[in-house]
C-alpha cells in the first residue's frame, strides 16, 4: 500500500529517524537517541513532533449565513458551549454517537469567520464524511491538505519558540493566535498532548522544513518520534482514540464527562441537544458497569494493551482489560490504563493482569502519573 508523506518526510530521514506506517502515513517512530531519552528530553527541555498526519479542517458559513449559524450547527454534534467560547480560543471536544460512544476526540477553535478543527489521523475521513452528511448542506467544509502541523512541547518550549515568534510567549493554555510571519500564515495554539506546556503550530507545508531547521539551531530542542509521544501522553493520563476510547466506550465510562460544557448538562439552559445525550443522562443517573482508570503494575514488568485483568492471582474472574501500557520514563516504571468493573474500582481492589509467564499484581491509580504543566 502506498503511504502518504508529510512535508517533513525527507527531513526526518536526514535526522536518522526510523520510519514506520501509521494511519496511512510514513511517520517517524523514533530518532537515534531512542524513545526513553526522547521522552526525558521532552519532559526536561523541549521536543518537537511532526503531527502533520492529523486532519486540519476549516468550516465556513455558506451563502448569507454567519459564524453564529455554524456554531449552532456544530452544537448539534458536539457537547460543548461553542456559542460562549471566545474568539481565538480552543477547546477539547467529542463527536458522539447516539449511544454515547466516541466517534473522535478533536480540538476546536472558534475564529471570527470560521471554525477550525484538528482531528485524529485515523479518523480523518470518517470525521469529514460525518460532518458532510450532517451539516454539509449548510456550510462549507474544507480539509486543509497543504499545511503541516508541529507540536512543540516541554518546559523550555515557550522560551525557545518565542525566539522565533516573540508574540506567542504570553499566550495562555488554549489561547490561539493567527499571524503572518516569514514562514507564511501561522495558526498557533498553546496546547499539546503530552501534559507539558507548549504549542501546536499549523504552518504552510512548503515552509515547515525551514521552520524546523530554525528551531533545531536554537539548542535544547529535538525532534521526537511517535513512540515517545505515546509514552508521554500515557504518563499524563491522556486517552488515545482507537485504544482507550472509541464508539464502544461511552463518555461517562471514559471519564470524559468534564469535556461536556456545563451549559449542556442536565438542568442548565442549553441542556442536551447532541447525539447520545439521553443515553449519557441515564448513565449519570444509574451509574456505569466499567470505568477507565490508571493502572500501576507492582514491580518492573510492563503490561500491554489487550491484556486481561483478573480479580485473583490464580483463576478468579475477568474484571477488565488494559487499553494502553508501557514504560513511563519520568516515573521510572511501568504505567497503563484500562477499563475495570466499577465495583472493583469502588473497592480499590488489588488486581492481577496477565503477563508472559504469570499474572502481574497491579493497583488502580489516578490516570495521570505526572502532573500537567500547562500555562494557565
């Protein structure tokens, strides 16, 4: 199968990256320093990730309609209060099914004359089809195929990036700024998916290499591969669609009810009005049978996605399943998350996960193993 390539594909190869297929793209999984060192470099200095495989979508008013009309159409699909989100502000949001499942998790920005969405690479076409089938007759939906997307993350991300773009230093978490620069038109959000402070920068594809080379020339910043991106987000307790959340996992089970705006919740002025609301309202009232939780193995052996969780070291009952697992280089030990029967979570039971030779004892843990360092 022919793989798509981001504008930085050859640049990654020149940096010595190991390239692998991912979501239909050839992507860098790691660089010569290796996954653990890349992970630590991001936590202590700054890392830059090529996430150009993700979908960038602009939604414009059609005909004589306004941005307010687009907001209403999108509020019929997303459980957020987009109407009262400020201009040049970003928000995490979910596309939901009629059964409260998660089609995708997206980042949405409200601009003065259009809405900007960043969607997951593996779901990009499905998301576009979903938007077109539901609101495509009312607005113009455009995939921005000529742009790259870079995520710059870590405690030194602001200091380093602002040497090139001084205007962005004072931005706060989920602020968005659009600007003209020597690299063309940039759309910059103070956000990311590692638990660290940083930025995501949408940049014209033809200038992405020049910008990347400038960044690397400043020191203390390195390109980071997909493997470390995964361990970083796992340590921070952030879900990966397709692993930890999907159409079969409800918003409540996944612990993502916080992403539903207060105005859209029961008893408030804009209650409901999005797919799956009635189902989720019932789950809020009656509870759920399983919950997505952090899992901390005792000892050094990691547990992996797909492994079954039991309530006893031998025999016993299946009470859950791991969705993501790996080595957390910051906490210097294995970390994981998975769905566990709600009764076991309430009891805070000692549990056991299948391993290569025997069951591994694990403890239920908060999903985040490291605190976030977003600039509020």
